[in-house]
RNA sequence: ACAU
DNA sequence: CCATGT
C-alpha cells in the first residue's frame, strides 16, 4: 500500500494563522476558533502561495457546494479534545459553599495543580479561578497549549477579564475569596496570553479529566 | 433555554 | 430537590 501522502495546511483565519506541516499542528491552530478558514494542500509551496492569496480563491463557494448563511458560524471541529491541553474544573458544595478547583494534563492524566477547599465561594468562582490559575501556570512553563473548561460562565468571565459574581456583589463571600478573585483579575489585566480557552464538550466527550466525580 |  | 450564572 502506498503510504498516505503528506499534506500541508494553510490557516487564513484561526488562533495562529499560517502554514502548518501536519494536521495536528493545523488542528491546534483552528480547533474551537469561530469561523476558522483553512484548507489542505499537497505541497508546502502550494500552501504558502494560497496563504498569500484570498481564501475565497480556494475555499468552496456556492458554485461547488451548498451555501450556508454567512451570519451563521460554521460547525466546529469538536469530534475529540486536543490531547496537548490543560483541563480545569471546580467542585462546590453549594449548600455549604465550600469550593475547590484543579487542573489535569490531558496528555498524561497527571494533576497540574489542586487548590482548596475554600469556604464562602461558588461553583462559578471556582471555575474562573481554575482557568486563570491554569493560564498563569502555562505562561510560567512557556506553553501555548489550550485550556479546557466546561463552564461557559467562567470562560466568559475570563475573556472579559472580570468575574461577574452575584455572590461577591451580595457580600456572600469572604476576604480570602475576594483576594483570590482580585489577584486573578489583576493577572488577566497585566498578562497577554495566546492559549485558546476552549469549551470541554461534556455531552460529546464525557466528564472533563479534572472533574471531581461527585455528581 | 444553555452551561455548570 | 437545591444553587450559580448568561
Ligand atoms: Mn465544571
Ligand atoms: Mn466537574
């Protein structure tokens, strides 16, 4: 059998646009990016030439395929999680308001960090602190790997640089938690990061490796 | 409704 | 069933 031909990948729109020499590298560049535009080519030269040109010259259009309204994002490639990633999760007993959080390396299953228990917190504050802790750890290690969280709330808070917690507004927390959240927000305000923050697709993949298994 |  | 959030 002829070995599978090597292909090169042009990413016009993604986390890190450019030409990649493997599907693994291409996937890391576009996985989870809304509206990513990319295509495979049989040679590096063809891929480089395409990168300099208009993706519209290469991507299928209504002439060759059915047309989806441009207002709708295309379906995301979420068939499986990226292996080189850091998964984070939090657990919170919302009757006692005791929270903890941790990070687990998806490639090895090893614990990257584990913090808590912290009284006076919420699930969402834990999910938020977990992501920011993970970003800081990846920055420290010089890794641009993606972070997975199952919390759309916390992902939104991190992307906005602020934990919009009702519990904090209503004074249902304590100084330690407020300090941790303030420190996390300050880290976000003072650091640039390139790690994609991706949704762990629990419905498709099962529980996040960092999950506490208490539900 | 969706995600925890 | 309870709670945290968009
Ligand atoms: Mn979670
Ligand atoms: Mn969990």
